[in-house]
């Protein structure tokens, strides 16, 4: 019976035509967004490759100079992306994609494209993630709100139940039609993921599967919400108004409110204020005392009274000591900031218990590697590379500076000792602890909606007995 009911509902939906028109528009929008996202991703990835190669050549061909001058000369590194970033660019425009690695300072990322955009431009962006997270639920509502409510208004619902139709099978058949129709919207996304798996040297199979699974669950939740309210409310008009209100709160108002609450509970200063704090905490009298103590310890260790008598260039040793001294402060301050940002993220994810939009948004950005956690991984890797650069350059100054007549300079052989920066995102399992709340939110919504569905089916049985 379930199969025949499903077939009937499918034919009814086709016959109405409205659903097909809406579906066609949605698929067209999604295709357009996918093409735009793919072009943008290709352009960005090409820029990453060109800038990385250009920076490496600039570093190797900087000419002869002192190792410390080379440390200040520095190098820029660019954050790579995954193919899924074409579908969900997440926070990329707000986090910055380029880091300058140089002596004495740990920089924040540069070139945040959101800062360069005019305020109105954010309303004109049409990403696949926006279509999937915001527009598709609206489409599901517009197609599904009359499924049971209109049958009730026209009196056909009672006839169906009186003819022996099972309320449970009728409910699930309606929901299955709606869910199947909504799954068709994911076809362009599925085709893109399949293409990216075959076209890229490093396929992201697990990330792609989780990305698709997240949206399948999200669409299923909206199909359940729509069918349940269509079943519970007496008229199609009331069902539509109620569902549109829920959609506005769930996709537009609650996420904004949740973000405002998270940033209020765990406030962050500006990037400029943080960089100023870094410098003010590093360049203190305590640092000068520590350097003096290091000098005295070094002189005592080698049994000499002045640095000129040391068997190496003391300047290089002092520079490395200064770097390690500053690194401890950087670690403490960046860790404190990281804890605040992580608290913001967890607080925002907790609001996923109020709307599944936040859960799918979090998991979508996570699988696309465009969220805060992946940005932090890249910045940590870049910082480790910066420290390696300083160590190689300072130790070279220490070991060879005293042998030179006059100012010591090094050349390409030293620059080549520093490996080219290359970053690959860790496996997705590495990041899973960051998204436990969102996974729980999905499970919570599934349980709640299944219980509501059972309640709606019970109401249908009561309607049958009237």
C-alpha cells in the first residue's frame, strides 16, 4: 500500500505542475551557484599556485645578505582550499588567506576580501551553500504545505481513511514524496562532488560523503517538519503561514541572534589591538633582563668574560634566544584568544538545538574546510614554518658570523635549506571533537521530529474514527 500511495502522491505532485516549476527554478539556481562557485574556486586555486611559486622564487633569489636581514625580508604563504570550498566558501572572506612569515612577530592573516566589498555586495552573493541552507527549505515548504492540509479541506482525507488507507503509510508516503523531490535538488551537488573526486589528485572522499549526508539529513528534517504541520493544522493557509514563520526564524533570525549572543558572551578585541598587545608584552624590561641573564650564562658556560671571545657569533645565539622568548608569549596569548574563539564557536553551535540550520551550516563549513578550526590549523602550521625559518637563519649566523671579515652575508645555499611551505589539511576525523554539538543537534532534531510525526499519525487515526 505504501508503494501505491507513494505513486499516487507522486503523480498528483506532477499533475499540479507548481512543484515542477519551483523545482526547475531551484535546480537552475543551484546549477548557477555551483558554476559560479567552481569558477571562483578555480581562480583562487590558480592564484594560490602562482603566488606560492612566485614567493618561493622571490625568497631564493633575494641575493646575498645577512641571515637576519633575510628573516625580516620574510615570505608570504597562502592558505589552500579543498574542492568543496566551491560549494561552501564559509568564513574565507572574513578570515584572510595570506600570512607573512618574518622575524620577531607572529602575524594575523591578511587580505580579507569582505573588508574590500561594499556592504551591499553581501546580499548579492549566491553560493551553493546559501541555496541549500536557506532557499531549499523554503521550496520544500512551498511544495509540501498542502500535502495533508488541503486533503482535509477538500474532504478527501476522510474518504481515504474511510477507504482503509493506513494513516501511518499515508503520512510517510506524503513525506517520502516530498523528501524524494527535495533530493533531486542535490543532483548538481552530487555530480560536482563526483567530478571533484576524479579530477583532483588528492580526493576528499570522506569529506564529500559527509557533506552530502549532512544536507540529506537537513532536507529530511524539513520534509518531516512540513508534512507534520500540514497534518496537524486544519487548513493549508494556516500550515503555510506557520511554516513560513518557522523558516524565517530558523534560517534568518535565530542564526543572527545566536551569533550576537556568542560574541557578547565571549567578546574579542580587534586584530589591531591584539597585535599591539603582542608587541607590548614582548618588548618589556623583563625581556632585556632575560637576554642579559642568557648572556651571563653563556659567558660562564664557555669561561670567557666577553662575547668576542666566544667560539661562535653571539648575535646569532641572542637572536634565537629572543625568538624563543617571544614564542612563549605568542603561545600564551594566542592560546587565550583561541579559547575565546572556540568558546564563541561552541556557544553558536549550541543554538543548533533551536534550529537545524546552524547544525548543517557548521558541518558544511567543516567538511569544506572553510571554518575557523581549519583556519587555525593552517595558521599553526605556518607559525611552525616561521619558527623553523628563524632557527635555521639564526643558527647559521651563530655558527658562521664570527668567521667573516666584516659583515657576514649568506646566499642561495642558505635560503635553499629552508623547505618550501606546503600545507595539507589533516584528516577530517582530526577535527570531529569540534563538531560534537552539531552532530548531537542533528540527532536531537531527528528524534524530536520522529516523535512529532508519530503524534501527527495518532491525530490522523483519531480523525479516521470521527
